[in-house]
C-alpha cells in the first residue's frame, strides 16, 4: 500500500492545485465565480492568493488538509505513513490479548481501516496529521459543542465528511470560502448563509468537525483582511465543467460538419451551374448545326427546282422571247428568295 501511495505522491502534477484565479458563487446565495467587481485588479490578486487543490483520484483527505492549511503540507506518502503508524498501534493493542487469539488472527487478515488502495484516509489519519500543527477536531453536532452555543461565523474553519469524501470550509480574512476539491475553484459563502449551509450538509448526512487551534499564517488570509472580494459566477463541479467542455466540443464538431456540408453543396451548385452552361452552349451549337443543315438542304432543293423551272421557263425553240443573262439572273434570285421563305414557313 505504501508503494501505491508513494507512486501517487511522486506522480502528483500541478494541474488542479495551487493558487487559483477564480471560484464560483455560493450555492444558494452568496455571490458568484471569477472574482473581481469594483477594484478588479486588487480583488483578482487577492483571489489568486487562495490555495485550492482540485480533486485527484480519491485523495480528498490530502486536498482537505492542504486547503485548510493553505499550502502543500501533506502528500499521500506522508498520510500513508501516519496510517501505517495507526495500524501498528492497533495491532499492538490487539496483541495484548494474545497473538494466538482468534481476535488477533482475524485482525491481521482484515485490511487497514485507516487507508485503502484508492487513496482514502480515515478521520484518525486527518486528526493525527492536524496534531502536528497543534490543531484539534471537535464534532460540530456533539452535545458538548452544542451546549457552548457558538455562532459558526465566530469559528475559523470546518472539515466536512460524507462517506469517503472530505472537504474544508474556512474563513480567510473576513469572508468564508468552501474549498471543496470537487469544485473548479473556491466558493464564497456569506456570513448569513454559513449556518444554513452547514445545516444543509448535516441534513444530507455529512459529519462536520470544528477545527480548534491557531492555523498557520497564509498570504490569502492577510490580503483578504484588507479587502473583501465578490464573485460574479457560480462555481461548477469538476464533472460539470468537463461535461460542458465535452458538449462544447460536440457542438463545435457539429458546426464544422454543417459548414463542410454547406461548402460541399456550394461546390456542387457551382459544378451544376457549369454543367448547365455547357449544356446550353451544346444545345446552341446543335441548333446552329441544324439550321445550317436545313439551309444547305434548302439550297440544294432550290438549285434542283431552279434548274427544272429554268428549263421550263426558257423556251427551247427560237420562236420564244430571248432573255438576256441579266434578266435570267434576276429571275433566279427572285425564285431563291421565294423558295427560302417557303422553307422557313414550313411548306417544304
């Protein structure tokens, strides 16, 4: 198990951790996302000073601690070392009843209750990790704490747990932030909404722990003491962001397909236009050829008819009137004009 955690620790990348330049507005009522209304520059710098680790695998306990302490204070290797120390202490206590006892043998066969291969760590591991910094966890809804009647806004931070997920809610400067590693950034929570937010978590089955003690100094706390920030957008869960990016990629692909289809149809339209022009020219050429053929046939017929008519019109005897060559030429021209007009009118 240590080998797995060491591999995870050594393979950690910076994407999803570090200081962030944005967050998301409170769910239910306290502002929204990338920060910076008013004095945009200074507010943006203040928000960028907040350390926020995003979810990697099942390392939410690590993210919870580092977001609480505002820095990369713990790695999977260090937390797994604490888990193994706890496992060894439990084994020694079980051995006090006898190493040959049935309870001891059953204990040895069971997996660790303080960590698993996915990267989950128990509340005991988180509690022992915070003891290094002199911090203590108190159950928020315990009778002992409730009798103190402390207003949540007067605390400094909370750790929330549901099943195997851990996250931090912390006050930085004069404002509260939800530093859940499943969010794309810090989420601003108003003072008036904090109590309702914690009550809602309890209704959903969360265990809430109050962090008691002095947290280490951090840049974000110092900067946010001087100026309050605002959120302009709601936060998104990491899964929602990925789904949105996927949807945007799908829409982009669909748009590209439409554009490609339009371009293709445009090319087809151009090709069709060229084809229509070619066909029109071809028909014109055919019509012209047909006209020329008709004309040639008409001329041939006219020549044949003119020869017959001329032979009939010109007397073969010397007794008929004598026509000069000029008169004969005029008669032939008149005959050709008359015949051509009849051809075009469809008489031939």
